[in-house]
């Protein structure tokens, strides 16, 4: 049994193993893998896509999801003691919490595999799902050139983890002061977009928008990218802010269908962790 707290926990071959499991799930294999097993989930009330896909994925594999608010892990009770009791009943634990150190501490004491469903510094399941989706529509996801438009945060840093594991080229376009370490950075989208294949974005706060005024992805900008380039904004995205309305309406936006694979990849991650 294995945990997944960071993408850098994985070797390249393990990424492709998870993708192979996802392919097998799509053929109907593993439909009763979680029969008689319980998955404990700790999620904030605001979670939509990640929670829905994990809960549905557990149900489709025959398991029982048991949901708690993530602040249940912030009680006075020591995590060692929480795990001590849950070890009697939990078969897998999925946690979405801002503090990755809390998740890593939980994993240290848990006998069941632990999956990081998002923290303030990464979002491994979401990015694995995106890479899997890319693998279905791109000829060579390793040789494609990736551009992240957004601040140093959980989405950008998760893509950085992915680039370290898989070896693809990653650049960032952002306002000054929002740079990730050890990544090539641009501060003007029209310069950054040239030669890029895969463009993805993250949403911004009202206070950050002005700092990113030269980084908005529009249809005009996407026309400057490589032929057959695609745009994959991280939801929730906001038209007129990090992306324009016209680019969301364009051929470049891979959008909603692209995210369907979040369900099967999260199922595959659970299976990989439990095998």
C-alpha cells in the first residue's frame, strides 16, 4: 500500500501505471474492488469537482464513502490518536486541507493509504487527471511545451512537480513578485505564448488582477501559440479576468469534457495506492 501526497512521490513508470489502471477501469475492470471497504474523506464544504468525483468514484467501485469536514482534523485530539482509532475501520483516507504537513503527519500514523486531494501548495490528483486527458489527445505529452499563466500557488506548483517527474518543459507567465522558483518566467503573455503547446491558467484574487494585466489569455494570444495548441484553465476560471470570454468560446478551450477524466483518474489513484 502507498500514499500519494506529492507528485514527486511518483516515478515516471508509476504515473503510466496509474494511467493504465484508468484505462482498465474504463473497460469495466475493478468494478467491485472496494466492495466491503470504507473510504474516509475529509473535505471542506466548498469543494465541488474533487469531492463529487471521489465520492462517485468510490461508489462505482463498490465502496462506502464516509465524509467529514476537514476542520475535524484541527481538533485538540492528536492526529496520532485519530489515526489510532481510524486504523480499525478505514481502508483508504482522502484529505483536502490547506496544510500539506498535516496530511503528511496523518499519513505517517495511518495504516490505510492516504491521498492528498488538495493543499495550499499542490493539487496532485487534478494535475494527474489533466495529464491523462492530454495523453488522449496529444501525440507526445513529454515533448510538448507547457505554459502556466498564474501565480506561484497550488496549481502552478503541482505542474512544476509534474514537470520534474515527467521531464517536460514548463514556463510561467505572471506579474512581478509571483514567480515560482527554478522555472523560466515571462511577464508578458505575447512573448510567453510563442512556441508553446499547452497553456493553463489559475484564477486570481481581485487584488492580484492588476498585477497580471499583461498575462491575460485571449483568442488573439492563443493564435500566436504553436499549431493545435490548447487552453486548459483550472476551474473555477473567470471570463474577463485570467482568460477572455472569446478564448473560452474558441477552438482552443478543451474545457468541460477534458475534466471528465478526473473521475477515472481518482479511481485509478485509489486502486494504485491500495494494490
